[in-house]
C-alpha cells in the first residue's frame, strides 16, 4: 500500500540532502506522518458525534416470498466495529460506509467507556452486546472489526470467554497481540499496563485454545509507532486460525480509514471459511503483504 500526494513540495529538498535510499525511507515516513496528522485533525472534529451509543435502526424489510429467488443463498452476518483506547465509534465512519456500500445490511459500532480499566470486564460487556445483537437480528454469529485495543478486547472474548461460538471472523487493525512497550509513561492507566508484553492478560492469550472456531485476520503496519515491536500486531498462536496482513506506508490512525485497508477487510469478511476449520488450522496461517504500486493487497 503506497500513500501518495502528501507533502510533495518537500520531495526535491529531501532528495538533495539525503542519500537516495535514505531519502526514500524518509519520504515514506514523512508522508505517513502527514497523513496521520490529517486523519487526527479530522477525527477530532468527528469525535463529539461518536460519544453517544448509536441508535439501533430497524432492519430493512426482506423481499416478499414471491421475490425469494432474489435473496442470497446465505445472509451475511452482522459486523460489529470496536474502537481503540480513548476513542469512540466515530473512527469507523468511512469503514462503515464502505461495508454498507458492499452489501453489509447490518453494521453496528459499539462504544465502551473511556474509563474502562480492565480488558476482561470490557470483553464480558462485549459478549453481552453480541448476544443482544444476535437475538435482535436472528443471526447465529457476527463478524468483528477491532482497532487497536478494541481488537485485543474482542480476542479476549473469543479466546477466553467462549466467544468463538458467536464470532465467525475477527479482523484486528494495529492490535498489540503480544503486548506493546511504547510510551512507558502511560503505565499510570491500568488498561495500558494490561497491554504490556509481561501483563497477565497477554499471558492468558498465549495459553492453549484448542478447537477455537473463529478465523482471525490481523492487519499490521510497518510504520505503526504505537506497536513496539512492530510484529506485536501479528497473531502467533498454534491453536488459532490466523492470517497476518502487512500494510506498508501508513500509520496507526490510518488503518481504519485507508480505502485499501477497507478493501482488505471486506475481502477478509467475504472469504468463505472451511467447513472443518480444525483440519486447516496450520495451513491457514499465511501472511499477506500490500502491493506497493496500486495500493492493493497481494497474498504472498
């Protein structure tokens, strides 16, 4: 994935002052940083609109029986969007629109309190929300897209609270699956301490999870400065069906916003799952990388 059109006026100066290879790297970092600043500014404007829980709109009516031939063979499950630390559902405005435009009838964003101090408690609350969604929509299962901490909360629900019975696919965006060591001063917040590599929560996620049914897809970026080390955003667990997708040239805030990532998320959610996931547990753990020319996803 290559981000273009950002900070172009600085290109000649950087090329004169820096060696070509270093200049290329610096320009990529400069573009990603500029994009992060633009996204942050836009998100701050939208943040107040996402502070309240969204209103649950009734599902559109299905076609009458005489139009039954027009129905898909299998309805797509609801998609639940879960934001990151000190954030809210407004971060998913563009992703939500993209999913709706490509056939997802039911997309719901959940807010958890910025005062949340425990990942386990947040995961239990997520489980209650998902039960309510399934009861209201008549669906047996849901898909989840979680950004940053939201992905870790969803994974804890799936892996430690039996949520694999309800979650078909879990897509995580910049989630510290193995814990992140960035910003030590943030340890004053208990939920940040739970995202450290040596925390009890991270240790629980390394424990065996035999027979876990959920399919995991983790998007991680080579310029995500909140992941330390970068590979902590990858899932590496022998019992999980997991695919790690590397995104190049964008930062942490851009993951739920960038159109190429949205395309990858839709592909992940629309990919048919094997009838017997356990039989494919090892071979399903593949890695994908973004194309650097067209901004698409190319499976290695």
